[in-house]
């Protein structure tokens, strides 16, 4: 069962545009400014929360689908040396 069925058959998935529209509706529905929130900012926020809670940079890298740890570091806006030290000391 699909929670958010697509209007067009994309194997039962929402299109990127449909998802963006839903996020816009949710954001305005709770009284926030649409210009400050979007699908990408939610992705970045979740990744940042996971990183802060666990310190597991490698897990965040995998979740984001980044091939290089340096990209994840840049994406999160954290100190490179600290991030690489954490990644080296973290087992998955």
C-alpha cells in the first residue's frame, strides 16, 4: 500500500515535484515561511540531526549516498579534521 500514491504511475512513488508540493503544503500549514523550507533543507536537517546525535559521519555518508566522505563533511558544514578523525574511529 502506498501512503502517497502518484497521480502518474511511477511504480507507486511520488514524483519529485509532487513531493515538493506536499512539503510546501505542510510548511505553510504549520505557519512557516515556504521560502525558508524545502525538500533539500529537510534532507540536510535530518542528516545534521543524525550526525549530532551519533557522531557517526560514515553512517550519514551512507544515508546521503555520498561516495566521498569529504562531500559529506562539506554538506554538513563541519570541520574537516574533526570529521575525518571521527570517521576513522567509527566502525559500522
